């Protein structure tokens, strides 16, 4: 009898070890693929959250290593919050007691449906860049077309409230109404009303608003702490892979020290609508290539990779694929002649940014 009990205990231990190793390997595999242009990745979770896979029979606990497919749904408890990656540079942050479905995870036709509760979209982009983030609720459908901050509140069988703090959306009504920042739209089953935000509404913030702002700061910091060594190692693994797409202006880059994906723009000059800068990009503001990253492409303004002044515009041309041979110089840095590299100024602090050839420290 004692022998049988020992065998049962040993079997239980082995099963636990196997499951543990499987979870670790899954997490490691996600970290291995540090470059991604896909939507649907789970980037942060607090509190209780569950996922219902398309075609599944029941809800299961949501994991930070999950990647949603089209048709998957996520719900949160009262204390739950979830951050979901949209197109590179844009995030969907779901508040407590909410439910959302990823209808389509293709970047060319990205669509999310908020069934109930609250969600915030932080859409990062350059001035004039056309985004294509489609949002639907039980009462309406709209498209986010500009960088900005958007908050939706859905009360089932009642109304949907849209607050556009910054940016622009296009409503799916007959006139394709454009709603700019500083406005609130209320949708019901029979009516749509648009009004300017009051002073009280502009200042009003709830826990989801504060959490969204904190996440934006964390992700911008994770971008600034991407080192040359991390970038070279990442792109060296994708020599036969073409990550560049007309539907995107950057990539998701997994920063292990921060434990999350952050936005890596193709070119310099990007920032969060919260005011944080994404100062690490594939191209420097001075037009030189870095390590194994793609070579810059000349544009009509006479600079490489970005228009003059480092500000993105329609003159930017996406490259075709990363180069496979880094260029070096006697100073030991990649792609830059000695004495010509000048450290850019961090818009957050006004100070010169540190050299990017050092390993990053862990975020605060």
C-alpha cells in the first residue's frame, strides 16, 4: 500500500514537472521571436482575466504568453485589466468588468469588438499617417485613422460612449462623419449625438485612464532601453524574412529586461500621444545604418531613411529587407564613421541620450 502511494506521488510530481517545463518553453519561444508585426499579443495583465478561443467550449485563464487569433474573446473581472497589441505602435487596454473580441487580427483589416465595459486605444503614429483600426460595439462601428487617445464605454442594451481626447475617427454612418479630438459621441439604438468635451470631462480620470498612462510610460522606457547588441542579435535571426509592410511603420520588439513588447519604429521622430518618446528606431536621425539593420533608402528630400530634420513624411520609402553584413569602423561602433555620430536629445528630459551600445539596465 505504501509502495502504491509512493508511485502515485512520483507520477504526480513528474506530471507537474512536465507541465512546468511546457509553460517555460512556451514563454521562452515567445521571447525567442523578439520581432513581430502581428496583432493580438497579450502584453500585460493585472487581476483576473479569461480567454475564450474561437470554437472553444469554455473560458480559460488568460496568460501573458497568449496570442489571440481572429474570433478569440477576452473578459476581465472587476479587478482585471489587459493590454492587447494592435498594429505596431497601437495598444488596446481593457478595463475591469469588460469583454472584447478580436474579430480580425490582420493588420490590413484590423477589427476589435467591445461587447461591454471600458477600453482605451492608444494609437501611436506620425503626423498624417493613415491608421486603420476598426472598432465596433453593439451600437456602432467606427475607424480610428489618426494617432491619439480614444476611450469607449459600452452599456449593453443601452448606449456606447466614445471620448476622443486626441486624434480622429470616422463613423460608419451614411455621411462617414469625422470626429476630432476634444469631442464625445454617444450612440444609442436610434440616435447619435456629438458634443464638445466639458472642462470636467477633460479632467476626469478613472483607474483605467491612470493605468493606461502608466503603461505608456513603461513601454516608451522599454523602447529607449533597446541596445545595439539586442537589435543586432534580433535582426541576425531574420535574414530571410521581410518584416516591412506598407500597412505598418514599425515592429513589435520584445525587451526581455522589461518583460513586454514595445514599439520599434522604422524611422526616427515617433512619440506616444501621452507625450513619451520612442527614441530608439531602426534608423538614426542622422541617416546612418546601424549594425545588421536595414540600410536607409534615399528620398527626394536628400536624406537617408527620413526627410530632412528627422520628421517622417510621405517621402519615406520602406526598405525591402535587413542587410546581413554589419559595417564597422575603428571606434568599434556600427555603421558610423568615427566622430560623426552625435547623440540625439531625449524629448522627455531635454538631455543628450546615452550611447546605445551598452546593455540596458532593468526598468524601474
